[in-house]
């Protein structure tokens, strides 16, 4: 398994379209986990963190305008 530092480096080197594919794949994987097991805490935490990140990013973008 790769270290978080290695993954950060790889993510940083991806093109925008590749990054979208990575995000879509992660969403799909965790969505399927949650569909198979609605009580799965790992998947629920993933979506909570994702929601927080989207909200924070949206708020930052609104503040820049």
C-alpha cells in the first residue's frame, strides 16, 4: 500500500480530466459500499468529509466574488 505522501504526489501530477476520473471512482466505490451496507461507518464518514469539503470550497468561492 502506498503512503499518503506518495498518493499526494501522484494526485498532484494528474491532469484535470484524470482527477475527475479518480473522484468519480472514489464516489462510486463508497456509494456501492453504502448501498450494500447502509450502516457502514467508513463510507458514511467519507460522504460527510466530502460534504464538508464541497461546502467549504463553495463558501470560499462565494467569498472571493
